[in-house]
């Protein structure tokens, strides 16, 4: 009986490993070669290596607007790669253009003038769905500027060093002195729901997650309760 149970478990684990490897292969196969070229990779570079390299570069330092509350790159953002829409979004836009031509009215309710009619017809005639990727990996898409749409230059130019006497704190370790200052600053209060916390209820949350390039500096740490900290996961709240 025990032997049959053991063999069944081994077979189950083997099947799960096979399914996982298939799913991983499907995930990595989703990176369109055009996206690779746009980001400076070769079209035939292995998808797994592309994502690993991208993850290392995009988490070395977080997007500066998350931390500084302004963009230090200004108009130079427009020199960075601009990811186009996915195939689904592009097809939906084509449907919108066709509807405008058919009804003679824009989405805003304004009448369609002749100049726009000619422009819309030209866009429809030139549309090729193969020019658009099926999907864009989340690790890449989240590094787009939410204002201009370009990839944040921090991915390509940022380095982890600093000219200050104290280096940037990387990793999840939070020094005790920083914890004490954060507890005093936040007055034993969850900064999300406002709950007053006891000593054994205190959670230290990275405002910008470590996985997104956030540091363990005092300005990036806040107090939360257990529930609020778990609900956030690795999201960046901006």
C-alpha cells in the first residue's frame, strides 16, 4: 500500500514538473522579437535570458518618479524606446476607425471632417496585425512612463553607486536604528488603514518594493498592519 502511494506521489510530481516546464516555455515564448530589438536585444536571444537581463537592469534602481515625485529626465524620456500597442489594442482601434467612417461621427460626438476621413481610411488600409506583438511581458510593460509611454531611461543609464558618503541600501534588511525612527515617526499607526499597532503587530513595509528597485532607506519604509502589508504584495502605489 505504502509502495503504491509512494509511486503515485512520484508520478504526480513528475506530471506537475512537466506541466510547469510547458507553462514556463509558453510564458517565455510570448516575447515578440520586435520588442527584443526595440529594447536592444537580438531577435533570436533566448527569452529567458532577455527577461533575466531586463529584470536585473530594471531593479538596480527604481523609477525615479516613484521616489522623487518628479521626472529628472524631462524631454529626454522621448529618446527612450516607445512600446507600441498590443495586437488586441491595435485591432480595437481599427474597429473604432471603421465605426467613425461608417457613422461619420467621432467618439466625442463631433462630425468627421474630410481630412480625418482620409487619414482614418489610410490608417485602415496600411494596418497589418503582424506589426503588433500579441503581448508585452509585465516586467517590461511596468517600466513604461505612464505619461509619455516610453520606457523609463533609468533602465538603460542608472547605476547603483552614489557620490554620497553613505551608499544606497539594497536588500530587505532594515537596520534597527531605522526601524526605531520609523516607529516613532509613524506613531505605532498603520499608514494604510490607520489602525493603532501593538509592539507585536508592527510590520515594516517597503513603499517601493525591493523587487521594483526600492531601497531600505527610512524614506521608503512605513508601518503597516499585517493585513494591509499582505494585501499590497509587490504593487507600487502612486
